[in-house]
C-alpha cells in the first residue's frame, strides 16, 4: 500500500482512529477502514509487524505493512492490549470481576493474532504490562505470581508450567531483548535486608549471572540495551529522608549480564534522575539528572562519563534510531526546548521550541521528530508536528481532542543511510489553525518526577521502553511519553479558590514536623490525581468530583514547593 521506505504512523482522537503515511505524503493511507465507533487504544508490535485497536465491542488485528486485517477478536470491554515482539500473540486485559464462587475472573487473555483464537487466560487484578512478557524470539513467555516467575514455551502457554524461578518477595521482573534471553528480577528491601536485582539465564535458575544489592529502593525501573547484554536500574524512594527533595531519591546502577561488571553510575549533580536512554549500538547511554537546571551526560560501556551536553532545564533525551543524532529536551513546565546534537562530532546542530508537547518520538528513518500535544494533558491546541532532523518544522496538523499518536516501528536497515545532518526539505504544510506564530507558549503544569507520573498504556514514562514500556513494557516500539504529564489530587481544603497561593499566615505557625506531614499528605494527593488522570486517559468517565480534583494540581505543587522553601 505504501512504498517500502515510507514511514507510517497512527493517531487516535475523540472522533476517529486513522493510519497515515509519513514523509513526504502526510495523509491517510487508502484502504484502511476506520472504525465506526470510538476506540480505547491502538498498538503496534515492538518490531512493527502487527497493528491492533480496541473498541468497546472487539479488537481488530492487522498486518502493519499492508493493513490487511488478520483477525477480529469479539471480546467486549477490553481496557488495554499489548503484543509479543514479533506480533504473533496479543495479550488483552479487562477489569476483573468477582465470580459466584468468590474467585476472580480470568481477565488477562492471550490470543493468536493470525486466527483470533484464545490460547490462554489468567486472573490478574492489576493492569501491569510488566506482568506478561515474551522473549524477543517469542520462544518463551513469562508472568509473575506471588513468590515466583512462571515460564512457558509460547506455543504451550497456559498449559503446564515449563520452568519456575522461585524468589520470596519478588516484586518485578523483566525479560531481556537479544539472542540469549535473560531475566532480571527485583526484590525490595525487607526486614533490614537490602533490595536486590538479580539476573538469570533462561532457564538456568540455579545460579544468578549477576547480583546487585542496594538500599534506598522502594521501586525500580529497568532499562535494557538492545543487545540484552547490559541493564540500567533506576532505583526510587517514595520520600527523600534528607528533606532535599519533595519527590523522593533516585539512584542509577549499571549491571552486565555476564556478571563481570557492575557499579553505581557516577552522577555528579545532586538531584533526581529525569531520563535515561541507551544508544542504538548498546555501547553507551545518556542520563539527564540533577536539580534544575539539569545536567545531561554521555557515558561509555563501563559507565565512564565521556561528554556533557551542558547544564540546562532539560528532562528528556533520545537518540534517533541510527544513533547519529541525540535530542535533549525540556518538557512539562520547561517550555519544550529541544536541542539536537550530532553524535559523531558532539556539536550542537540546532535548538528549537515545541511548547506544550506531551509526546516526542523519532521516526524510524531517523530523519524526523514527531511532537504532539495530547488530551487530557492539554485540551486546547491538540495536534502533532513533524520536525526535520536539522530542527526545521515541515508539517503540522491540528486534531481536536487527540488522545494518542505513534510511529510504526521499523528496522533502521529499511532506510537509506543518512547524512548528519542533511538539508531540510521545504515545509509541506504548516497549518496552525487559530494559533499564531507569535503566541506565547502557555504553561501546562509543573514538572512531574518519575515516580509520581501517571502512566498510560504504551507510554513509555522513564519507562515502555518501552518502554517501553515488558511485553509492551515501559514502551513498545520505542514510543514514549515525555516528562511532565499527569499528576495529583487535592482534598477538601484546596487552594483553588485563592489561585493556589500558599498564604504565609497559614504556614508560619506550623512546626517543621507539621510542615513535613503536610508535604507528605500533599504528595499523596498528587499520586491520587495521577490515578484519576490515568482513568481519564483510558476513556473512563469521571464524575464531577474527580474532574474538580484534576483542576488543582498546579496549586498543590506550588504549595509543596513553598513549604519546602520554608524548611
């Protein structure tokens, strides 16, 4: 339907779901029949073989290259879905129900995407995409239950368990990509013992390949390089006991699967880790860290700092798929500045502004960056923009109530080698609707630290990678939400009425202990608002009280900041 080297992307709005071709067409692909009813989500498989969307009535699965329908799964009320890496299997999740005998419904279902046949089902209370995963070759799959990770050969999933990795207290696991799959597991601190991340070869579970212990880890995020040979572990605490930060403490650790090297990544600026990404060659990574303005540093395969991109208000970093250009950006309340760096020369190519962006993603060809303003992050000026890798805006499309947008993943080898950088093409269409070029960017709320961000299916937070993301993990196909999205809830006595200002008379009489307690309560409210935003983004209808709670996020953040300044 489209030439081999034409990119593809999809977007979902309140009114429609559609699939478009990328540069130079930027138009709907003929032959794709849009659903007549509202859609809840869409998803590409990790390597771009398959595409699917869900409505209230069913799920339709397509071959992504031709957009020919593979199957229709007649199953109602599916909330989320994710593919195996090659797109051969599809997992769907619906809200659990209590059966007459008191047991839970089998609400996590695995399907064959070629036939639409159900091949396994499980009971799973929480929507957690890390809880069912496949190896990259799809030979094995796994899920976590209390005290163990269960493995199957994918062709026999749901039948007798093929192998078990039993670990008391295990709270998270991640299967590696690559040709020699490994599994990483996280066991939190308990009874004074440190937290642990271990890696095992599948299915040789008698002895760990690598083992790292550390304190200050209530939760972790795991970031594999593409070869599956090394793992970055971002540890997070709910509260920073030193009182220096209102969003907890973070640390970054590096582990080699071979077990011959591990370390704490040396970050020389105090403050949170805002983002981290591996280079496509799996031999280096970049971290954005420290109190604002943050520092962005390039590290080699042994976690040695080899270059700094500077100290600026930034909280997002991503290589293009070919590894030729690095985008370092500041989103959330950081005004959308994007710096493009030539990786070979380590010189800055350009700086431009993408204000109010809540999604940012390189095209598979590595030549274009898509930014988008999505609802419910911002309900006005929704739409997407395409930027050339030199920093020039070449296309813009306004889309009312845009919920989701993302590229179809494709191998970099599908596209001709690129010069770095090449001259930009002439703009195809820059249609700003009612916006004016000189309009000042509007603030869209405070920056969200990683552990307080509400997560949306397919978004990569410091995450899908994957993202990313897992079966779809922190982010599938490299899609990833930019920092600064959803946030918290306020209680009865909120500050909305006075514009969110924290009156001095209210806090001057409070003791430091009372202020700390107040801060903890406000942080809890932020997490609750994040949950409400998550429900809203999944299409759930909110009542008036929930909608009201969403309006006070900024005032709660200001109140926390003011209290911190007084301590």
